[in-house]
C-alpha cells in the first residue's frame, strides 16, 4: 500500500467535504506540494504527512502518532537532514492518521518544529473539523 497516496486521497476528500465554502482539490504531484485546493479566487497549497498507526517512543511513554513535518535537505534518500517547512513551499499541512482515517490541519506558520507527536485521543472527527475550519478560515473571507 502506498501510504502517502492513501493519505492524500483522504485529506482531499476531507477538504472537499467542507461546508463553509466549496473547495475543489487536485493532486499536484510536485516536490513539496501534494494537493492544491481551489475556492473562488483562493488557491491553497497543501502538504500531506501520514502515519500508519500510533506507537510508543519508549516503555514509559504514552502511545502517540508521530509525524515528521519538514523538508529534506541534501544527501540521498537516507542521508539527509530536515528543515522546517516555510510558506514558500506550502500553505497548510495535513497530518493523517491512516488507521483512524482522520486528519488534523495546520497552517504552515504554526509548524515550528519538525517532529510532531499527538495522543491518540487528539485525532477525532471533532478535531478534524475544527482544525480544518481554522486552517482554511483566512482563505474563506
């Protein structure tokens, strides 16, 4: 299974189901942009990050979803470092928990770290809808 592609389809369907505005989504398939959402004059570039299931970082830790929200810099596929995403690369980051089939959306400006962890309880339908509204709010004015 291509987990990245599955996450992109899920994020696209969630964005398109928004009630406030009618958003259309296309798959960009270019470096650093996975989806592009259109509504009227607004164009929003979305980067999708996914995880298959939550895990424990160590024996004492809570089970959490983990996401690397950054851009690869230099080196080959395995020998690279990461840096923060910027608004030059995308507008919104969609974090997708594939096992729950739920998303969290964040404006790229709030992505102040590369490694994000969320408790399993932080991925709910309510959180998905709330973060979607908040992330897209500035584009619906």
